[in-house]
């Protein structure tokens, strides 16, 4: 295994880091001001559009997507770039058009969409002319078990009729989220993993109701289009809006969530690096009882522990990316599960230490730490809770 970056990765990393330092990080207070000026508006703020235009002009666009439609990077090449976007999770992923859930939805459309579906939905997503949401989780069932999904998709002539309720549909509060990728049951009597299908639903289709926004530890994620609860009341779309084949929904969800999980972990490591950098700056500048915090033994232990955790997990993430590139997502599943379990937990701990070092300031909006902590904690549920991954990984280990 050789994780040394090749020339293209090194060149892109330097360019992304420069863009982050020169454009993205200075734009964070601008985003705060624009959000405060229009608190009831869920649309992307002008600063996001400005950053997207600049990133696209510099060729830093759709870096996540392999193949001709994207930048053509491998998972291993993309890993350090995704980590850098984690330094500013509110702005950087969107600036490069690499923000979830659009990335996963674009991958679905690229792999399983028909040419017509790609023209109607994928091309506008790749151009950032629209946004999208992924509607899988439901309030009425334990959504970690996809076989329990209650939303029904039934055929009526040349139409599909969708009835059900979804929530935690990230991005759906944004009126520009024109596409909802909805997972539901087309055949409840089929084997458990052949009951589900996915359908492409326009947000403005009759019967679609965005019920309310949801918050994570009080944060509404307005800069990402929020998280919505959505009702589907006899929503009708053409049969041509079926994504993939009938009964393929479970398999497509797994295909989508594998890369999604590693992208989340890559960005989370970037959050940890920024937290550690902030902690180091704070330790050098702040004194208590006549000594700089950097001279306190416990502070040095916190910093050292955080560095060890970040380095160890970065290596595991890089190994996972390398395996996905060389042997495929299925054979890399144990590593994907391992990083999904370990990275959010460790990043949460790194952020917790940094907040403790900052004292009450670390809990405030003056620093990005509290919001990052909420995001890291949410990752322990997103794309499957820790317990599901632990059970599956443990079963695989015992079987081996």
C-alpha cells in the first residue's frame, strides 16, 4: 500500500488549500452576516454563489465525481481534498460543488440514471443550477433497518404514486432543491432487500409538502438548506422517473452510502485538524495562573492525544480509499464500517478537548467548535448508527 500523493493530487491539494485560505475562510463572517440579514430565507447566500463561480473558474469543481463528468479522481486522490473542505464545512463543500446530499445523488444518477434522467437532473446538479435531497429516513420506523421503510410506491397505469412521510431530508428546505430522491416500497411481499425502489420526485409535484425544518442541537444548518420533514400525499410522477429497476432501491442505497460514508469521514478529519490548530493557537496565547496554557501538562496531553488519533484514523481512511479503488466498495466494506464507527467518535473527542481549552468561548458562536461538535455527533447516526456498523463489523470479523 502506497499512500503517497501523486503529482496531480499534490497540485490539486496546493490549489484547494490556497483557495481555502484566501477565499473560503475569510468568507465565513460574510456568510454569518448574510444569514442574519435574511433569517427566514433558506436559499443559498450570495457569498456561496461567488465562491462557486471562483472555484469553477479555477477548475476546482465536482472534484468528488470520478469519470468524465467529474474531475476523474480516485478515492485516494480525492481524500486530502475532501479533508481540506472539512476546515470550513459550512462553505467549502458547497464552493466546490462537493456538498452532501448532492454528491450522493449525483453518483446515483451517474451510475443508474437513464440518459433522459441525467439530462433532466444530473446536468443541472453538476452545474449547481439546482440542489437535491435524499429522502430515506422516516419518523415512524427505525430507519436503520431499511426493510421497515413504510413509504409506498405503487404503479397506476403510466404513473407511480408515492405516499408516506420522510424526515432529515438534508437540503430540502432550500427552495432550489428541485429534486427529491425518494426511497419506498414497491413490493412489500418481495424478499426484504428487493422490496424497495427509488423514484425521482420534483419538489414542486402536487402532493409534496415540506412540513417543517429540523435542528441539530439547535443548529438549523440553514447554510446547507436545512433538514426537512416532508409529506408525500398521493404524489404522482411518470413511471420513467423510476431510478434503476424496480426492487433495486436497497442495493442502490448501499452503493450510494459507501462513498458517502468515506466522504463524511474525510471532511470530519478536516474539522479535527482545524480544531487542533485553533487549540494550539489558544494554548500559546492564553495564560492562567501565571503560565501559558501550552505549558500546562494536561493541555499538552490533550494536544498529543488528538494528534495521535487524527494521524491513526487518517491512515485508516486512506487505506479504505485505496481498497475502494483497487478491490471495490464491497470488499472494502469492513474498512468503510470501521472508519464510520471510529472517525466521528474521535473527531467528537478532539472537538471536545478544544472546546474545554477555550472555556465558555468554545461553546459560543464566536468559534466554529460547537457547531462542528454537533455535526460530528450527528455523523454517529447519519448513514447508519454506530451500533448497526458495530454489529455488522463484529459479525464479519467472527465469520472470518
